[in-house]
C-alpha cells in the first residue's frame, strides 16, 4: 500500500495560483513538490505518483527514448502516458540526463525533487566489467552534475539503485561528492510503496521485462552548502593572506578591527583553542 498522508495546507500550483488544497504524500514525494523524473521506462513510476496525488501538474516525466521508441519498447506506455497527460503532467522525450540542464524545456525550471530510478547505461557487457561499470558511473555522474544545478532551495536528488555486487561498486556517494552533493539519507526502496510501478530493463532484447530488484536503496542528496565545503577543506589547503592573519594575531597593527572583534576572538579561542587556520579563515571572510 502506498503511504499517503493527507494534510490540509496552502499550496502554490504550477501556474502560481494559491489554492487551499489537500497535500498528499507518496512515500518521499508530496503533491506540493515540483518533481522531475528522468530515465523513465514505461512511465509507470510517474503515473504511480500522479495517481497518489490525484493530479500531476507538479510532475515533469521524461525519457531518453523518443515517443516512438517508448511506444515500441513498452506495451503499457501508451495508456500510462495518456493517463499522465490527463492528470496534467508535462511529458518530455529525448531528455539526456547528462546534459539536461541545457534542455529547452528544463533550463529555466527548478525542482524540489529530481528522481532517477535505476540508472543504467544499457547492456554493454558483463556488469562486473570495469569498462561497463565506468559507463554506468559516467551516466550517474553526468546526471548528478546536471541535477545539482536544477534544484530549488531545500531540493533533493534521489537515485534508486541496487545494493548487491557489482552494483555497489558504482559508489554513487563518491560520484555525488564529486558533483558537490551531500548524502543526507539512504533508505531501503520497496516497490510496493509505489502501486502500479513496473521497473523495466529499458534496453537489450527485452526492454519491457522487469529486472530482479533484490535489495535496493534510495539515495537522497542535497547540494553541499558553502559552510560544509569550508569544513571539508584540509587546513593546510587554505591559502592564507599575511595581512589578514595580522588582524587576528597582532592587535597593534590591526587597530579598531581587533578591538571590535576582541570578545569574539576570545570566545573562539576558548572554543577552538589557539586560532588555527580555519579560525583565521573564518575571520578573513567576515
Ligand atoms: C534500467 S532502466 C530503468 C527505467 C526506469 N527508470 C525504471 O525504473 O523502470 C534505465 C533507464 O535509463 C535510461 N537512460 C540511459 N541513459 C540515459 C541518459 N543519458 N539520460 C536519461 N536516461 C537514460 C534508459 O533509457 C532506461 O530507460
């Protein structure tokens, strides 16, 4: 059963009108969220969310494949797409997630949730092959880099992925860090949370077939804040400017500035010990 929580809240619809609506939740997704789905197969995941919300004017559902290819690959696609359209979703085909921030219909848009379920670059050989893993990783990295620039404040990027070997060696968290993202949660994915969703192979001889899920997780990422970035830097990597060090260290030369901030320095010293590089750097940015 889908986890649907109903509350009454004011919501801003896509066209900007404020309406007193019933906010519905389908697991991690709310009818209040602007949601972008990429790499859809037969669009059954998007339809599952739309059905839970009762509308889909907040959903942009996309596939890499053209409309014609989607029709050929998936027998339920026509019905799913018709239903999504009736719910008010925007459907886009030919969206490459690795360059999507430049897409005509996406480049001006920002989203609360950007979702890619089971990214996969196609059946290119043995899944344990280094070259194959590299192709999959390039896809995920490209997606994360693009998505990171398409989020609204407090927005999240969700990637659902198999936990078993060799899929765990894609190391999605590392790819996210390289893309300026931070993992905030990794939760077990249960397909029964999304009634009607059929996971698809999407490529090869039987693209319409489901693949065995086994243990799967949804990784949730947010854009790494500037503060977090500063904390992550190793102290010795921070370039120091002599003049600014003097402000902290030398009351005689720094004049008013030192006396104005003296109490703060004392507090910081007692908290952090002697002023270290990080402390000096914080002061420099004041
Ligand atoms: C394993 S299938 C999963 C399909 C669907 N997300 C699902 O859960 O059923 C992988 C999907 O990734 C898509 N894909 C591969 N490369 C892509 C890219 N560069 N941009 C967007 N989608 C891509 C494929 O077309 C395919 O639909």
